[in-house]
């Protein structure tokens, strides 16, 4: 078995985010790391919409990320710490839209090791040096400089090692142009380690240590070290030099402290807490991330607590000495992994879990009535300030980026009966959890819909003048009339446009500088800017059947296949070319390309004929209307479209040499197939045809503009957009009802839209999320979803939601009541009335937990519930809440042999479950009776268990349950489920059970998969085979009777197979294996499974499913990961394909090594050697490498570059999208 790995949706969770001017222009960009890929985002300063400029897989784990700028530079560089044992400095080249590796310095072993640097990065604010540190012992400092050609240089590393020292955080201290200094939070464990009594461990203190890089001596010295009172978790560098007082802010539990060298004394301020919080009052408060904003005149910090509250921190100074710290509650947003304040006034929040947000900072919160807390206010030690959280006041949400991270469970099914299956994904955490339905397609925003007096058959938009930015008219053609609408604040009908309204229109366009042309069945109408009209009438009884128009040329086809060609002369007059060309059969469709800048005309005309051919005809005046080339088609052409694609829009930067673009002829056939062919701009030859089936109706094509480039809208039974984005072609369906005709549309409100008709309505649409593979509908859930089951007859879902460290609704109400009573008791006699009012207000307010977070109850406290819902509408039919401290962990729908066709739902619940160390007070199996349409359930009984149930699976009219490390078989009883049989030979804990036929595949949490057989005669469960490797299984999926796919916690997917000769009936074995097994010797089964494929994905895989993703496609193994990746492993069907991709992968590994310096082969073999899996993500980078490398690789493969990219496209479209 040979597999090919393809990522459909890249990881959506963000681990690090930094901002800067990476492109060298004045634009602010955000660089985010998504675990093992880098993505460059640019928020539009006017609309606030975030666009992705570039995404690159680095085939390594990004552990830290920083941006820096050399003194006096205009461009930010990126320094990356990864698991490669190397420090890498990258530069973004906007002309090529790529990251280029400027430096790569090796210093240690690969992998995430505790003493190999890479975990922490700190930059001198003036960009003179960078420190890269490990969790323990090692720190290296590199000096950054320029050479004579102004290129970035990097020095040899200078060591600042200290053994037996753990590091919590490092930052560069802003000292202006003094010697660069770095601050570290450290702890020395040498004494604690060597003291057997444990006294030293109690006394161990964290220290703030400053390292100075002496530029004169080229040496790093440990300048200063000071023990800290509280345990700190991170540092914030305070602007220095001419901009501020320098020094660091230390964020520790409950306190914020400012420290600096010299005469400065420490300034401490407690971290404010929420008033009347349901959280445990003993629990400390910490800041989890911060962002600094600095202008020439002022600076401030935004720091976020772990509840999501942001505080604005300012420092009061007196002659460079800090006198007080001021904190002011700013706003509450979801808890972030990183925050960035951009110079354009945006705050980017990369959430820990769930969607990411971009906010506009509307107010700085200086002049509102929110109380300001200060270090100068007198407080007892241990006391703190209190504030009341509120909805957003200073921030305005401008954009939201969808994120699936973390995906807890996923199933692929067509529950909406759309032919194409949907992905149902349970994701998120806590009150921000959602169930999302993913469909393949681009999200369409509907700007306007208006009804028309009849059913139109075509629509166009035209500009009045060529240099106008927006369109002036929408022209709608009916069977016997033409309607002209003007575009302004509103869309209104106009009658004096010069268009003939009493006839249908075949085409219309802007012509030359400021004229318009209308082609209708009886002739051509040329409308000048001063409303003068020139008309050309069709000769005799002939009418115009088809036409093609661009800015300077008009070609018409008369009945009988005669072509007439017109071209505009310099005076703006349309002149007919003297000869007419008779085609061999009736003309079905025609297309002209756009007139290129600086050209007089488009050189070619494409004509589709009834004899199933498309012909390219020259429009060169020297041999006008002479045939150039021809291509036979499998069916008659319905429409043609010539576009120039593959060019990147030219930035305004100096080095913007636009990439080479190509002319493409798109051919839509009557059988629903789209062909894309390269049209040679010199000779007119057609080559390199790509084919895609789009739908059941004939394909109509329309040229539109998307992100400044030409794109093609193709309409069949579904509408598709073909466009070029991030160095590759995309052909994506629109998630919208079917359309009949369309044209590009540009107005002030919607600069890049589409105007389209569907039956009797005119619609204005916009596509914003180009490059997205899926569009999603999301339905909110209450707690973290763990698993869900699909009720196939009704297409409804049963979801279990379980939250650790949480209260149930009932407990929350009790706590509220208790706090309200305390309020009233604490008040004196004269304040009793006020206290009662306050208590009532407190009881009645229901904070939105999705915004403000749920109260934390403490470890070992659980809240969980069971929900029945319709995934198409999001409607919840019934909710069953479990009491406090019960955790629902697994579920299944099962039919028992002795209960007829009645369906039962069994939910495994743990009682008082503690995760570390793992202890519980047993558990229960709740058995529910499910009604036929799965809208309600009825509790029959609950069966007590002595261990935690983690897996349930129906098996031959009974149910298999993994209870702790026991595998048990249960049957239905009157008062509870009856235990029929058990096996105690699974070593740790059963985490998943799959049954196929007679075989049962049982997974252990640490020891991979066991193959079990149930002997009905002896009523025994017997392990007859197991795996040779330990695997920490998260999920498994049976591929066939002998083969099972497994995924583990460390991000590996492995396919293991039982050999054909394996004997299921172990007990009939005369060698006495069973006796040995029963005695527990050998610690394993007598027969072993083989690993047939193994691959390191790099993120924890949470679900595996064998599914077909496109109608008529082949089956593939779909996996989803905790970071939000959706990928597939697809089997090769021929040896030559496998051979080709194996060689391509080998060449790509050597010619295009990963960006962060990790070796691709060793990354994909992180834990086990990669076996029989080819990495499609690496192969697909072939399309984005420079043409010379493409030529050399494809030459070695004995192919052309276009054949290689065609192979890459084919394998993708055969299985997925």
C-alpha cells in the first residue's frame, strides 16, 4: 500500500504573531506561525479586512518568532527559532511573493530538546543583536550588522550558558545605543536537586538576570541578578533611549512590577480582579500576553489576563525615573496566544482557541469614567483592586478569521443531501465551542438582490470612460428588450443612455476612451460620449448570432457562419475589415482577449464551431482572419474566454518585476466540462489542456476581476471561480444557488463584485475569502464537545459536551445565591436596602460566557451534557444535563439483539475523575431509548462501573465497553446492562474499539492496537495478535478486515495490517500458546501485525475516517488535527504514478530544502521512519519554485514543467479539491 498525503485545509490555530513592515513598503503586515507553517497577513487599512499574502509550509515546528529591523532600515526581517537546531533569518521578497532565507546558522541537534536553543528569542530593540535560548542551560547571542552592500550579516555565536538553570522567558532590554542587554527569568535548581530533604526546593527563588553584550570586547557578561518575591511568568520590555525610561515590567502572580538598573526603586502594582467573580478567590491572577504601542511622544502596553480582560498600562516618569504604574481596564476579548498593536490603529488578537479577531482601537480609554488603578494607591499586602467587566467600548470588531482549532471530533457525511459530502466538525473549547459544517466552496456575500419585471437572459456592466474607477451602467437584456440601470448610491433605470431598448442585446462594452458599443441581432450601435450614435446594420435577411467585443475590436458572426471584423481607428471610428471570413460550420461561441497595455489590438480570436472544434484566428492586419491553429473537442463548445493569468499584481515597490503571466483559453463544453488550454501569445498554438467536470449543465464562462487580477467565473449546475492565488491556480465552487449569467461589477461600496442573474432576480455578490477551501456554518455549543454520533435515519446528531474545571448551571446558581446572601450579611443596617438591590442585580445578570469566559471551578470538577441537534439548521431538540462532577466521555448508538429494531444510546460517564494523577470514583453507563426521528430520548437505567469508560462500540447485537484497562461485553437488561464477558490483558487503558465482522480491534492508550476475537462457545475474548511498536493512540479507523489506521498523540499516522496467514482461533493452536498467554508470560500475543505505512503529520490527529470527498471520486483516509488541519491520505492506483511522485519528492528534498533548516525526511520520520507515504505538500511546492529549478527537476523526470504540474493537479482533483 502506497499513500500520498494532501493537506486540504492548513492549520488554523496561531501559536505566535509578530507585526512589522516585511514588504518594505509602508504597509503594516502581520506574520503568524501556525505550528509548522508561516503565513503573512495584511489588514487593509481602509476596510480592516485581513488578506493572506503568502503561506509556506516549513516542515518543522516553529518554537519562536520575532521581527527586527536594522538601525535606519525600512524593512523588517524575521528570525525563527525552530526544532531544526538552527537559527534562521528570513526576508519577504514582495516582487516574487516568497520568503528568502538570508542566514541559517547551525548550533545544535534537531528536535525540541530542553538544552538546545530555539524555545526563546529576544531581540535588541535597535536590531543589533539577537539572543536565542533553550529551556535549560544554553543561550547564544548573535550580533547583526550590515556589510558594504547593505546586506544583513550575522556573527559567530557568543555563549551565555549557565548550567542547572531553567529559563522562563527572555526579552531584549531597550537601552538605546548602549551595549545591548537581555533580561531573563531564571531559576537555579542545583541546590534543590542535590538536597534530599526538600528544604532547598521550598526556598528556591526565581531570579531576574541581565546579560550584557559588550560590543567592544565581543563578549557576553552576566551583569546583574536579583531574586524575585513572586513567581513571574513573563517580561515586557519598556521603551528606552530617547523614548522612555528603559527597564522591564515583570508580570507575576497577582502583581506587576517595574524594575531597572541604577537608582530606580521597584514599583509594584496588584493586578485588579473582577468584582463578584464566581472563580475560586484563592486562585492567583496572571497576565498571559501583552502588546506594546510606541509613538514619538508616548507609549503604552496592553496586557491581557487569563480571563481575557485587557488592561492599558502606562508609566508615570519624572526625569527618566518611573514614579508609578497606572492600570486601567480597557476591554475584554477572547484569551490570546499573541496580540499585536499595529501603527494603523488595529489590535490583532490571535486567540488560543477558536476564531481570531482584528479590532479597530476606537478610543484609548483616557477620558472615560472607568476607574484607574495606580501603584501609588495605599493597599494592604495581599489586597487588590476590583473592576466590573463590560461589553466592548474602546475596541470595534472589524474582521474575524475563522479558526477550527481545536478540532475535537469530525465526521464526513452527506446529511444535507447535496451529493457532495460535508464535514461535520466539533471544535472549540468551553463556552466558545461550536459545531461547524464545512462545505467545499467559496463564501459569497450577498450585497443586494432585486426583482426584475421578467426573466432576463444576460447582464453586463460598463464604464463611461476608460479612466473611471467604477462602473456607470448595468445593462440587462430580456427576450425582447434591454434595460439600462445607472449605478450610484442606488441603482435606477435610465432612458437617455443611447442604448436601443426595444431589442435584446447580444453584448455591450466600453469602446476606446469614452464610447460604448451595443451589439444586437440586427446590427451594431456605436455610442459616442456626446450621445452621437453610429449604426451598422446586418446585411439582407441575415442576423447577428454571436459576437465578441473588447476595448478596441468587435467581431460578429452572421447566420451561416460568416465572420465580420471591426477595429477602431485612431479617430475613434469603428471600421469594418474589407474581407469577411466564411467558417466551415455554424459558430457556437467566440472570444477575444483584452487589449494589453501599449498594444493596438488583441492578436487572436477564438471561435467555437458546431463541428466540435475550436479555432484560433489571427487578427494581425497583415494576414487578418487567417486560421492559426485548431483543437478538436470531446463535445460542442458552449462558451469561450481568453484570460491572462499567473501574474502577481504589481506592487508599487521599486523591485516589482511582475512575474511571467500566460494567456489561457478557457473552453466551456455543453456536457458540463471545462477545459483550460495555454494559448501561445506569438504563434497562437494551443497546448497543455487541463480538464475538470463542473456539473450537468453546459458551461458558460465570464471574465471578471479578483484582487486586481483576471479570473474566470464558470457557470454550470454550480458556479465555479477559476483564479490564480498565492502562486497556484484554484478552481473552487461558489457556495451559492445556481446562477445563469454574470459580469464583473465595481462600485464604491463593492470595488470587486459580481452582478449576476438567477431566474427573475438581479444579484450583486462579493467574494472576499479567496484561497479558502471550505466555507463554514457554525452553531454554538455550551461546553467543549468531545464526541458525536450521527443518527442515520433522521440525519440528526447526538453530541456529548464535557468541560473540566467548570460548574454546571445549577451549581453556578447556588454560588450566586451564596454570594448574594454574603453581600447582604456584610452590609450594615443603614446600607441594607442598597445591598439588597445590589444582590438582586447580581442574581439577575447573566454574563455572556462566550465573551467573558466561564468561571473556573478547580481541578477534578466537571460539567457535562448531552445534546440532540439537527446539523443542517442548528436546532437543538433536547438537552440532558449530567450532575456536577460527572464527565461524559464516550457514546454510541446501538441496536440490541433481544430488543428488535429499537435504537438505544449508551453514554459512558466518569465520576469525580482527576486527570493527574489519574484517579476516579468509578463511572456509569447511561442507557437511553431513542425515538425514531432522534428528537427525544428517555433514560432507561444507569449501570455503575468500577473504572472510567473511555470507549464504546456495538458488536453483534451487544455492546463492547472499555472500562479502564478491561474490555467488557454487555447485553441489555431490565435494571441495568448485564456484563457477559471480560478480558483483562490490555495493559493500561482502552481508548478506542472498532469491530469488523468477527474481529475486534482494541487500542490501548500507550501500547497500540490489539486484535481480539470473541469465542461464543467458550464466552471468551481472546487477544490473538498485537503491534510491535508502542503507540499512544488517539483514534483509529478500520480500513478493511485486516488493516487498521491509527493516529497517536505525537502526530504520527500509521497503517498496520495483519498478515494473511494469521490464525484467529488461537486456542486450537497445538503449540500451547494459549496456556502461555493465560499465564501472562511473554507479555504479548503470539502473532504480530506489520506496519505497512507510517507518516509524521506534525500535529496531534484527533479523527480518522475512510470517506469519499467528491461525488464519483475514490475513497481516501480523511484526518483532522488539534490545530485545525484537514488532510487526506490517498492511495496510489498505479505503480508508475507512485514511481513518478517518489522521484519528484526526492528531487524536491534536495533542490528545495525546508525554509527553517529542518531536514524534510527526518521531520516526516520524527518518531518512526516514514514508510510508503509520499508528502504531497512538498511535491506541490514545485509550482512555487523558480522556473529554472522547475525545468531542471522536470528534465530529470523526463517531462516538461507543465506536465509535472498537471500530474499534481490530477491526483488532487481525483480524490479531493
